[in-house]
């Protein structure tokens, strides 16, 4: 059954005081308890690394494939999840968890192998959801059908697709190895099978103008996308981006530029799209730039202050009549 976004018009009062539709608030409202994601590195590769498409990967991707530090030290999924639980524990409060297949491309294997990996994670106590991060060119019909089989009302299923941008020039400059048209087709196909889709976006891609980024916001809102994860462009050690940065071929957004840009972006998103993240995370040992990203709490506070200063909120500049599925 094709999936559609909630037609309810959300307003700031529905967002527990935030000027945007935050995923964490949605989880609390639905489950009435704390819900956290447990990062998993399933040991899968990527066609942009193993030579199928390329060997070098996307220019922003590090050797660890965005794996969380809690996954290091063990190849076993259950051990990784237990490590994450321990690292997140702050009290004895009841907590539920989402098994988050995060590192590399988590649909890059045969269907039977993938299902076995997902089922192992879902067998861990207090798991109430499954999130799978992947590329749009690694989602065959068989894999999508298998993922759709996990969908049920009391279960938090998400397919996180690396969109990054709607512009073909950006796909090429990032060395994605696929077109944006492929991304668009895959999003629609997944939604047609009833799979909730969250797209990963990067703001500040080299060569993109402010207008380019705002066009991506409107494009997301025209698609059957239920969630968006927004990252700033950051430079990680041992990536091609680091080489370009050291050669002064690119620059990152300043703190004030990012706060302004992400508010502009969110103002153009549909009210009902859940925002899973507002910036990326990286430790100081691996981060080259921008260094303001080490102060996540300050950045998030400034984003809310900027919305308050403007008197605006998510969807403020978006017209629902623009939505065409």
C-alpha cells in the first residue's frame, strides 16, 4: 500500500515548543518513553568502495563508513548494541531502542543475508524499531519487499536513503556514483511499498548556491518523504575532502552561515516531515573543520533562537499545494 505523509497541518504548538517537527519529540509522543538508536556496523561494504562503481568512495566518507565509536572492538551485532546501551545509560528510566544499521551500505548483500542480520538485531531486548541506512542504487525490488515485511503499527521502521542533494552536478562532485534521478525513483518505489523513507541531506556542498539548497528543500517536500536528516558539510581526516580543503579548493560554512541556511531550508520543508537530525557529529580527533561543530548544544540553541528571532517555523515558506506525489 503506497505511503502518504500525514495530512494533518502541524503547527509549532504540536512540536513541544520547538519551531520544527523533531523526530525525538515524535518518538516520545508515540511511545511515552525514551527511545534511542543503537548504531550497528554489520560489516557490509559499499559498491563505491569495492570496485563495483569505484574504489575511493564518496569524497566526504571516512574509512570507517560513518560507524559509531560504540561499534568498535567487536564484529558481533549484539555486542555492539550492548556497548551502545551502556554508553547511553544515564539513569534507570525505561528506555526502548531502534536498531540502527548505520555504517557503510546496509542493503549491499543478498536478501537472505540481510534479513538474517536484521533479525539478529531485532532479537535484542527492548528493540522497538529498525532503521537502515543505504544508497538508492542498492535497493532491488526483492530487498524492498523484504524490508516492507517489517512494517507494523507498533514498530518504528525507517529506510534512510543518502540523497545529499537534488542536483546532478553535486552527485558528480561528491563522487556518489549514481544520479539524482535514481534517488528520486527509489524514494517513490520504496514509498509505494509502504516503507517510511528518511533522506540524508548535506548543506554546504562545494559548488552549491543558496538557491540550489533551497531547491533541494522544495524537492524533498514534493516527494513521499516522511523524514529528513540534515548534516552540515564537515571535513573528516583521511578523506578526499580533507585534501581539497588543505589545497584551499573548498571551504565550509561558518557557524552563522549554517544557522541561517538551515533555518531557511526548514522554512521550506513541509510541516509534517520529521526532522531526524540538524547537524552531524564527529569527535575532535577526526574532525578537521568546521570546529564550531564540536559544540552541538550551542548550535542547536542558536537554531531555535534564530527561528524565534524571525518569528518563523518549519513550513513557514512552504505552500502545500506544491506537493505532487
